């Protein structure tokens, strides 16, 4: 009897610990969700219990967000920036990762680590001088400045990720193609790339999400509302003076977060093995 | 005679020729990546160094050399030292909380239970979504009038309605709020890393230790920890760098206030360099991150090397 009580107690405390952890992690997202659909009268009412709807849910914040702000434009900007950054990243990182994986000796390893380390260089170290470089290039206050700058962190990360992947492809495959008369470039395109589709997909997802998460460069380079990516637009343009449009803000935050969260959950294991350099098999 | 010799040489030369080609192609494959990084990371870094010793500001874009004058002025400012101290405290504090919660979270999520997949997906959220948007949700939760946290505290009878804590308006509370958001953002990363680490510990090693009489703590600290140490170190370095150099959390939550009590290097550099247009002093403040980054890089290199052995 005592043993049964003990077990129930243990299971109970286990589940309550899980619940506390999940609540701590996810409550802000629940709060986004509920705020996005509450009427203003319900939001700014201290008398009622805030955890649930006290008035019927409303779509007015979504309506305002999509029809009276530049939200769709910001989403479009983010999509354009993301696609361009992914393309640049793939074109630069694929050959670099392959070359590092096939280069003999210690120097390739060192070069690879050297490129990876630039992923650690933070935007806050370089934003002042990069904004100067951007204006030399004539790109200030335009989404193209971000297209040019974001690959500085996606290329190092993705090159490292791809290098690890290419190392797992047996050398014999591309060597056989070369012996059969292919050039190195030909062997790479004809034999290695088709085998790399899962890795390429991972790179696409991560280059895109890293791009979506960036805030500092966007904040520094861009001031016109219609050039802002979604994270910047939501954070700066849905606040007028001292007035925060909380319903719209939370709706926008939620809509933008959901796809990123799904992508991360699906590709989590690859991200971890990328960041730890394949230490976890 | 000669024809045979020539054929032989041709046969011998063919793989050699290919090797030469690979030696040409290899660097050509990697050159774009290196160029990109050199032009858009290396060059701006040198420019930042020069800004630090120039009189450059948006009112006087002259690149006039003034030597270490900017550095002296920054070092003499009290706000700077306060900011550096804040940055260190935020970084160390959030790493410790993140590591502890990460370990606990991973130990909970390691067990098989119904709903584990959903629990894991929800726990990962803070780290997955864009930090600027998540910070906005916290700002709303810390709101001066409609804070859900305060509502709960009042409803529970813990604080008086007239005397509610002003999370972002009082110096100590604002500090705690920024720390909370950093730790909240970071701990899922810890959970994931520990989960991956635990999964990499060979089961037979653990079983053997249990049979030999090793208890819970002994298994944890003498077997599991040494095995997963390298990847935990790597994760810790990433966490440290990202928290130390953060700008978005402080910028969106408190703007460094009240009274600079939550100011960090990133936000101070932004205020001085961009908002006030004093690029030279802003650059000096930014560059103070560099020695810390260098330490992190060296630590990372050692961790990466150790992983191979």
C-alpha cells in the first residue's frame, strides 16, 4: 500500500514538473494567441479573469493587421530576402563545403573551423561599420542591404553543416565519376548533388529561418516602413508613440512564429548535429 | 622503345593530371565563401577598428585620426562600466539558469510518457521563434497596467492592487525581467543539447556502472557528464556569445532603462553610435566585445579538438 502511494506521488510530481516547465516555455505563446483574438474591451479590463475570453473572440485585430498596416508587405519583404539569401548561401556554401570535405589534411579542417567561427561574429560588433559599407554600395534603406549582409552568417553555418554531410559520402563515388572522365565540377554536379538533397533541404530551412530571426542589421539599415522585414516592421511600426497595438502586435508575432516553430521542430536534429560539429551521432 | 616509355608516362601522368586539376578546383570551389566573409566581415571589422581611433560622427564624417582619445573617454564614463557589468551579469546569470533548467528539462523529457512529443515541441518554442517577436509578448506580459503576471499575483493575494510591481519601470525588477527573458529564450537550447548528449551515452556503459553499484549521482557526474561535456561546452559557448552580444531583447523590452539599469554593450553602442550619431564612440563600445569573443573562440576551438579524440 505504501509502495503504491509512493509511486503515485512520484508520478504526480513528475507530471507537475513537466507541466511547470511547459507552462514556463509556452505561456507567452498562449498569451499571444489569446490576445490576438480578444476585443479591446476585453483586453483592457482588469476586473475579469484574463486567461480566457470574457467577450466573444474577434477578428478585428487580424482585419486591421492585414488591411490597415503594411504587414503583408513585410511578409513579402521577408520572403524575398529569405529566398535571395538562401540562393546566395547555396551557390557559395555547396562548393565550399564539398571542397573542404575532400581537401586532404589538417589545413582543410582548420579552414573549415575558421569559416565556422565567423558564425560567432555578432551583428552588434559590426553593425556600425557595415551600415557605412551598405551606404557605399548605395543600398541603404532597402531590403537589398539585408540580402547582401545576411549571407555573412548563413554561409559559415551552412558551409560547416554541408562539410559534415559531404564527409559522410564515400570518396569512391566522386572518384569513380572522375576516373570515368568527369571533371571535378561535373562529378560534383552529377554524383554528389543528387545524393545531397536532404542536406540541401536542411540548409534551405536554416538559412531561411536564420534570416527571419535577424533583427539588429534590419533595425540599423532600414527606416522606411515599406522596406522592413516582418520582425522589424511588427516591432517598430505597430507602436505609435507610446501606444502599443497589442492585439495586432500579438497576432503578427503569432502568425510569423508558427511557420518558424514548425520548421525548427522538424529539422531540430540536423541543427544540433550542425552546431556541435557532428559530436552527436 | 620510345613509344612504350611514352605510353607509360602518359598512364602515370593521368591521375597526376587529375590531382593537379583538383588542386586548382578545390581552392576555386572555396574561394567565393572566403571572399564573401573577408569582404563583409573582415573589412567591416577593420573599419570598426579605424572608427574607434577616428573622430567620425554623422555630423563630422571626416575620418580624422584622434588616437586613443575615444577609448579614454569611454573608459572614464561611469555608464560604460555599469553597462559592461550588466552585460556580464546577464550573460553569466542566464547561462547558469539556462543550464540548470536545460538539465532538469532534459531529464524530464528523456522519460517515455504520453504527450512527450508535444511537450518537447512546446518547450523548444522560445528558442525557435524570432527573439524580437517573443520579446514583444514578454513586454505585454510585463505591461505597467495590464500585466497578466501582476493580475495573477493580485488574485493570489500576494501583492496589493495599489502597490503592483512595475516590472519594466523599477531598476531591480527591470534587471530581473531582462534576465528572465534571456534565460527563457536560452533554456530550450540547453534541453535539446542535454537530450542529444544523453542519447549519445552508450547504454551498456551505464548498465555496467549500475551493476557495479554506481548510484544516481555517481552515474550522473562520473559517467554521463564527462561523455557529454564537449557538446555542452560548445552549446555553452554559443549561448554565451549570443547573450553577451544581444541587442534585441534589451532594445525592445527596456531600451536600456530605467536609468541605464539594463543597458548592455549592444544597446549602448546602438544608442551612442546610431541614435546619437557618435559612430566613433559607438565603435569603441562595440569593440569591447571582441576580447570576450576571442576567449569564446579559443574555448570553442579546444572543445572542437577534444571532440575528435
